[in-house]
C-alpha cells in the first residue's frame, strides 16, 4: 500500500473517531493521531466543528497541539513548550519528521548545520541516522547524504498541510497556471488548425501537379501516335523506294536481257 492511500485511510479513521466526541474526550484522539507513525496530515481532523469549538475553552490546548502538528516545527514547540503539554517520544519523533518536510518545501539542499539546529540533534552521526531510519525509510523523503559538502540533497519530500497564510499564494499560483494552460491550449489549437490547412493545400497542389502531368502525357501520346492504315502505306512506300533506287536490287527480267560477258581465262 502506498503512503498516500494509507494516509487517506488513517485520516478517515481519526475523522470518524473524533466526530463523535466533544471536550476533553478529544484529547485521546489528538494524542493518538499525532503519535501514529504513518500519519503526517491533520487538516481534515483540524477542520472538524467539534474540535474548533475547543477554541477559548480549558481544552483549547488540544486544538493547539493539533495545529502544531499540522503546521508547526520542532522549533515552534520549543518556543511554546510552556503552554503546551509535554510530548511523548512518538510525538517528538513525528514533529521532527514534519520539521524536515517543512525545510524541504523551500530548499532542496539542506546543510547539516541547519538540520542539527532545527532538529536539536547533537552530532552528524545522529543526524544521518535520523534522516535514513526515520525519514527515508518511512517514505516521506528521498535524497542523498553528501558527507563531503555536509548537506542533505532532497529529491522528494511529502507535502504537509498548507498553512492558512499560504492559501492566497497557492490560489494565485493555480490561477496563473490555469491562465498559462489556457493560452497554451489556444496556441496548440491554432497550430493544429494551421497544420490542417497546410495539409489540405499540399493535397490540392499535389492533385494539380498530377493532373497537369496526365494532361502532358495525354497530349504527347496523341501527337506521336500513327494510325494503322497510314503506317502500312508508309511501310510499302519505304520498300518501294529501297528497291527502285540506283544501286538497288536488279530486276530478274532486266538481268536476262543483258548480254553475257565471256570470261577469258587468265594465264600466268
């Protein structure tokens, strides 16, 4: 099962579970969702009306925890640790994983120094073990550990829940993409129309040339063709001319009427 399908199933599970609870009873759902090793999206749970109703009540802390995992980082938790409940180890691990995803949103080259500071990690070995075992093996990021340059080259990172302040820019980006796509589609249609027109013109031109070639062949054939009767008469006249010309074949009667010349022996 791929990570996206698993996410959908987990989200659906926790949404159904949380929909039937109110007040402090939601704390267990929030804790389970933020501790689950395969869940990295929380906006659907956060949008539930009964969770939003916790705002301003004594149970608002659970709403804050869910917002932290939906949009925050490990640094955000440390800055607000005084008013948030202490995280269990699974929650702490999850928030560090989400922090890597947040950093990968804007930079594909993450220096080790930045990662160690953001994740509160003591040394490079611990950092690389975390990136390999808890991030890449979990399928939320893919990349290359560059020990020579001391950085993590991100090739893929799963997306996090969009923060409210990001929605405007996302909508604008999608609107721009839509306009660009429409313009590209119009351009493609124009080029296809031009190509169809040129193809039709080429067909017409080819047909005109073929018709002209056929006309030339037909005209030439009519000029050189000799009727059979004229051909026979021409052949007869040709033979007559051959045998009547001087030096031609002598007539037999003419040959008999000529006196014979006596041959004299030749003495040597």
